[in-house]
């Protein structure tokens, strides 16, 4: 089959040729994917879509009638639509902030074990960053070993989670004006766990019933994610695994190899994927693979853990969120190894139709149909080897007739940590500031987030990016947007040809792509650090910068937390799918208008990427005018 022969239904699902090819194959073979399940779900619950269904106590479930005349206007307890929507929304923030922050906690745990000499194969790779972080925490570094410093740092960071009174240290990286604003509003977070727990408390039946007060707590918890849990995950990952620097690799399902053992690493925490990458290079494992007739072991990534090893080792990435099932349907995957977050439970049953083994590893995340090999950092390398061995031994069960790997694999240049960007600029931010002031670069677009089958796969991401760079907006990206950009060829210096004249000139002078890969979703903290540095250099707040954010295909609770901390940091953000808030006039007005007067930024919702780009560009131009540049 070729694209010309695909049905309209298939063509409406993705713009990625590899995804289309596998979707057509799935249909031909009768395998169900997330797109089919969404179709079967339609029409989706209107109450849920508007956010006006409450299940917080067993007098309910209650649902508010959105229509003027008929139906209940309050729940059994008397909660209005505004209260219910606000409670539901901040519970989403709690879920997202918890996921990111627990990831950060796990990395802190790994650093602690490594410092104590109990990490089963980990080492401290970036000593300079270790010392810089120690200095931020006021930890003595002179004359001390890196393990001694790391032990103190791990303990100090651990304490951020359970603190009863703030501040969380990394929040002090924000411009002074921003911190002062947070303090004035009472949203400067205390401990990370405390803010999440307080959301669960306040949303219990009969506690906080003021929609604005509820949203303020959502803001506080989201800041403890972006400038707390997520930033901890990023910074300590750099200490342990190295701070990313530019590196070339390839992206899309074509990175799977017909004659090698294919291992797909899917999930989020680099503690596992780093060790799998190392274990797959073990001569014993390679010899074993050859004994089973494979030419080698091919480790590839998927989603954010894929971004982590892509950025640090150039490990190819097989795809973003909606491609996880498609990877299995290639019939060429010996093992899909997962830890936490964004892993579809559908993978178990689907893997069962192939020889593929779904291997779960986290005590926090078990899946139907999975083989569970529990991962513990103390024995990391040995367990990783066992997992790799399981994958290699599975190669002999591959059914050649089932194998179908698309050709697509696009070259990309990734690894733009803040440190790498500053290095590319010659050691200071000045050339970037000059380019912004001169107008060669009109502004910065932070485009991030998931895939969602409600939006044609990658369409929202790629069209928005193309439109922004055409208008001289330099892009920083993470997560599944970054993977979409890599697959679309936008992460090559040559992609500067598609940019406007100003941005093109800057990219060509520096040898960088117009779309910069800054990592996984916790690495949106890198974007915050970059924004703070630029704002400080200009002597303004983040909300004054010619910058705008977007999450064109978002779907997860993590994305709700991200969006909230991004606007709470002062960056206007356009969402491509509608959040479940439209049932509340108060919450909708607050998030799309009122927040401007409070935190200096708002959300807009715009599914059309061309219109979304226009909103972002207009915002950037307004900010330029206000700055007089
Ligand atoms: O944390 S972008 S689908 S993979 S939630 Fe998930 Fe969304 Fe992808 Fe990474 Ni982020």
C-alpha cells in the first residue's frame, strides 16, 4: 500500500508517513489502536468535557446541567459548576505535579545511593554541575570528594519534598520580580509534597469552595513542579548522566532494524534507560545476540525516556506517544521495556499478538500482559543485563512474516541544554539578546507536549513549528513535540532554509537548527532557566519577554501542571485541545483573561496551528513593542 491508496480515515489520523504506513497495516491485520478506541468512544461524555461532573464524594456522582432551564445547577452538597470545575482542574494539576516530582525524587534517590557507594553502576558524570548546584544550596565544596558533596546535595534536595515551610531553592532562580509576585499572591510554594497534599485536602467534600482560591493553590503546586520537582529531575540527571551537548541521531520507526535484536525503551526515568543502553553494549550480551543469529542489539527510545538517551547518547528515537502501539505492530520488537508514565495498558494485549515482550520494571507501574522484572538502583546494571538478556533470548521467536518496518528515519541534531546553547553562542547570551533586539529573531516559542488522537498526529506540532520559524521565532522544545520536530526534519541546521531571513541568518552563523531540542518533559525546567536568564539579562520579568508557549496536542495531567506553571512563570500559552473547564464561566474567564492582571499571562485555546501561530506571534510583537525593541 502507498499513501495514495490509504483510506480517508487513515489519512486523517497522522501526517507522519511511517505512522500512516503502520496504521494501514494495523487496519489490514485487524489490530486496534488508540485512534480506533477514541472513535468507539464518540461521542465522549459532554459533562466530562465541560468539567462539571463531580465524583469527590459518595453522595454523587453529581453533574451540573449546562443548559439554561433544565436540570440541577448545584451538586448534592451545593457545589456550583465553578467549584466543581476548579476542583477537578486542580486535581489534574496534583496528578501531573506528583508524576513529575516523584520522577525527580527517584533521581535524588539514585544520587543518594551513588554518593553512598550503593548505586549499582551509576557514577557522577558532571562534577562541575554538582559543584554549581551545591553552591546554590550553600554546601561546602572545597577539599571535599564528589561523593561527599553529592551526599549533602541529595539530602538537601530530598528535603525539598517534605518541607513544611519554603522556599524551594530552585524557585529562587526566577527573576526577583517574579518571586516577589508569587509571594504577594501567596503562591510561593513550600514543600513539593505539601502543595500536592493540600490540593487533595482542599478538594475533599466541604473544604475549599472558592474557585479562585482553589486555582491559586493549583498555581502554587504547579510552581513546585516546574521550579521544584521537574527542575530537580533535570539537574540531578545531568549530574549523574552528564549535561547534554549537541549530538546527531535519527528519529522515527525506521530506526528499528530487521536483522538485530530491537529493544524499545519507553517511559520517563533515565535511571533505567541509561543502564539498558550500557547493558546492551556488554560484550556478553552482544555475543549472545549473535549466537541467536542477530547482527547486534539495537536499543531505541520512545517518548521521554527516549528523549533522555537521545540527548545524552544519540540513541535513535522510534517515535512519540501515539507511535508506541505502532512500534509493536512492526513485529520487529523483541522487548518494549517500560518504567512509568504515558505507557498505554493496551500494549500488553497487543504485544501478545506478536513475539514482543512487554517488560514492566517499576514497583509503581504494573501492566496486564507484562513480564515484570523489578528494577532497583542498588543492582541497576545486573538487572538491566537480565532485562536485555530476556530481550535477546526472545529474538529466536520473531516471526519473519510479521515483520514490517517503515523506511522513515530522519536525521536530527539534539542536545541543547541551556549550557549547550550558551556554548553555541560563544559562552554568553549576548549574541542571542542582540539578535532579539535587532529583530533578526522576533522572539522565542516554547512548543511542547503530547500527542492526542483528537488532533491529527503531529499535524498540530509540525505545522505550528513551521509557521513560527517562517516568522523568525526561534523554537525551544521538549517531549513529544520535540520528537515530532525531529521526525519532520526541523532539527537539522539545514532546516534554517525554512526559516525567515533573520532566524535563518542566526542559525547559519551558529550552525544550529531553528528548532532546539531541550529534552524530555521534566526538561521544560531548562526552558524556565533560559527564560529567567534572558529576563535577568534584560532586567525585566519573564512576562515582559517576547516569548510564547504552546502545547498543540496535549493530553496528560502532567501537561496541565506544565501549562499552569508556564503561565504562572509569565509566559502566554496556547493549548491545542480544550481543557475540561468550559462548564465554569468563572474558571474560564480567569484562565483566559483574568490571570493576566494577576500573574501576567493567560491561556488561549486554538486547535488550528496556523491561528495558534498568529496568536503567539501577535503576543511576541506586543511584548517587543512594550520593551521598545
Ligand atoms: O512527559 S509529552 S505524551 S511522553 S506527557 Fe507523555 Fe505528553 Fe509525551 Fe513525556 Ni510529556
